[in-house]
C-alpha cells in the first residue's frame, strides 16, 4: 500500500530560534505588532510503500530519528494517510 507522511520538525522550546526571533522582530515593520514568539521549523512530505499503516509509521519514525531531525535540538511529529 502507498502512504503519504507529513512531518513537522521544530526546534525545542527551550532553545533559542534565531530565525524565529528575526521574524518576530520584523513583524511590527509590516504592521503586525501583536505577533509574538515566531518559531521556524521544517515541513517534509514523504511518499512510501508499506504493508500497513503501522509499518509505514515505523519507517517514518526511523527516518526522523536517524536522518531528518537532530534530536538534540529538534522534536518532530507526523501524520500518515493512505493514498
């Protein structure tokens, strides 16, 4: 079966996010002074083939922990749907 995964990787809340801080600081310059605490991460989509959703989930988890996310600095979450 074919599956599609949507993965969100974000810096840990406890860590400084320099890109997010820069964007937060620029919000007032574009007329959005009430926007606070912007955090910038990555969104990854992945298509994969697996026997079932549990196997697909395991494959995505492995990809995230071994390659896509730096677990020291980032956390991840994902959703999977059959296509």
